[in-house]
C-alpha cells in the first residue's frame, strides 16, 4: 500500500465520468525544477482512460512540463529534476527499473510542429514497428501501416503514394502522419503538445475530429493554447498557472462555472 | 460580489457594458409602462392609456437590439463562464421585459374599453399589486446590474405576496359579480388586469432567477412556493 496513492485526494471532479474506477495515469506531489527555476509545483492529478484531458494555461504555466512528465521527456533537458510520483497503470514510471524506451513506446507523443522523418510516408509509419520488432513479416508491417494511416484518417489521401516523402505532405497531413506514426507502435497513451498550433482551421478540424475518434481506445492528454479547442475536444480540463495546478474538472464545468477566480479571469480573457 | 477584472480587449468590455445598459433601459421602460397603465386605469384616463399602447413599441425595438448585440458578442468574442452566463441572462431577460411591456399594453387596452360610468368596487388591492410588481422589476434590474444573487432571490420571495393579494381580489370580484350583474363587465376587465399584474410578478420572478443563475452559475430551486390558488376556486367556495 502506498500512502501517497491512498490519501483521499478525491474531490467531486477527480471521479471518472465513466465506469472505469482507477485512473490510467496519476501524478502525486510532482515538482519539476529546471536548474533554479521551479517549473512545476506540487501537482497531483488523476487522468482516466477513454477521455481527453486538456491542459490549459498561459505560456510558462507548467502545462507542457507536466505533459512531459508522463514519458520522462523532461529528463532530456539539462538540469531538469523531477520529484514526486508519476504512475501509469499504478506503476511508478520514475522507478529505476523502468525501461524508458518501452515507456516511450507505450506513451506516444505528438508535437507542435509536424516532424515527420525525411523518409517515405510508409517508412515514417513503419519506423516504430520495425524498431520494436512488432511485425513478423512484411505483410504484417503493411497491415500495421495501413491500419495506422486509416486510424489517423490519412489512408485515403496517401494510399497511392506511400513512397513519397512524408515531408512533401501538407502541414495538416504531416501532423496526421505523425499521429499515425505514434499509434503504429500501439501505445495506450497519446500526449499532444499543441498539435494544431501550426495548422489552418480545416486541418485543425480534421485533427480534432481524429482526437474524438481516438478517444475510445487511448488516453489522450492535450496541451492547447486555444480555449475553444479545449472546449471542443476534451472531457476534462486542467488549468495551470505559474507552475501550479489551479483547478481541474469536467470541461463543461470549467467553461461555464469555474470555481477559482484565477481560472475564471483566464478563460474569460480578463487579464486587466 | 467581487467585481471582475477588465478584459484585455476593451471593445469586449464596452459591448458587455452596452448590453447591460440596454437591459436597464428596457427594464426602466417596462416598469414605467406598468406604472402608467395602472395610473391611467385608476384615474380613468383613456388618453394616458393610449400613450402606453404606443410606447410599448419602443420596448419591442430594444429587444431586437439586445438580441442583435448578444448574438454579435457570442459570435465575435466567444464568451465563457460569467461572461457567457451574463449574455444568455440578458437575452432571456430582454424577452421577459418585452412580455411585461405586452401585459402593460393589455392593461391599457382594457382601460380604454372601460367606460366612464362603469362602476368599480374597491381598487386598493389592485393598486397595491401593481406597486409591488413595479418594485420587483426595479429590484430585479438592480440585482442584474450589480450581479447580486442575494437581491435576486429576494425578488422571488416577494412574488408570493402578489399571489396572495390576487387570490383575495379574485374572491372579492366573484362576490361582486354574484351580487350585482351590472358589475360583471367591469369586474371581468379588472380581473384580467389583476391577472396581468400577477403574471408580471411571475415573469419578473423568472427574470430574477436568471439573474441568480447569471451571478452564481447555480439555479434557484425550481419548485418555488406558489400562492395563486384561483385556478382551483369554484363559486361554491365564495361566501356571499
């Protein structure tokens, strides 16, 4: 029994929307320092399966830092130090026994700028399965590539030109290619760090539709600067400010009736 | 109520202020239409009643303006939380105020229909009802402008007293009509007028409930106390 986990942290909003009682991911008293900078201050949160959790807040509020705690990406930053507990399926991922490569395969990540490899569309998606040896035969690999592109809503647009360079696609297509690449290794969790900020409204709409489709089957956490996007795609919203988690709850509650003054002022655009 | 900080966008603040001012103006107009209509009735002044009928058009026009500005603000500013609730609240209150204007107009029309020799029995209760309804409109508007939930819930409590007065008046009128058939026409008009005022009280209460929601995000409990029992009254119950 871990006293940290068993502490009654539950308020009415940390309860899941659906039947699944235990959280997919949980953070307890997480602090992140970058050198002398205290980027994340004592954050505790439960995140549930089959729903999209949006992290919002002004630049530098700690939302992206928090996102990167779930695949230990912060470790790639020099001088970064993480304390506290981050659990996925009740396993502490900061345990010394954790296989970071396997962790990052089960936690996919999509970035702000689409970043396909300078390889063919096919090879972009096949990259992960080849690396992890998921596919036994070439036809298995073909299947994975097709299924992943299909799931990312890109198959119809690229099926006749799989050998074209991934970087030759439009920005929106590139981002969906990156999503296909992320889901090709069959992750359980997808982290998205402002996945639409470089896209036009039509490409954004496609990604948002995709997020909704991927919701069942994956646990999705998205960092977004657009409050409207958080409102459109998420079931839970978490507001960060100056490194602290200020408020979290069902998205409808946060956008119609936030409890904390700071949340209210931020989402209404009342910065004085 | 802690006052909210300003928006980064000044034009957005200006729009919300304008919306609030339009509701205040509409409310002031609705209140004065009611006062004027009842004043015309009590003083048997058909000309004053005609003016009420004409003035109601201005409220209708303002309602259209409120709708236009509210839709524009929703479209351009994507309001959230308190701002969103306030705009929705303004939209609903404006249609309630328009309705109150219609009731006042109806009172004025009935006033013009009453001839000078129609005999009225005691109208103290009616004028007291009108005075209370007018006060409720005023308090509801003050509560809206100040986003004051406390004040809004107070309006609701006052509606019960109008309902009680209406019950008394209803019974009185039935009694008069049974005693004197000549009283039937004026008494019927008076009854409808009283009913209009009672409805104004109900609508103002709904508006106050919207104000409460706008200010807090919560709804006042829906099963509010009702005291109008006239729908269930039969002539057997009237002591003559």
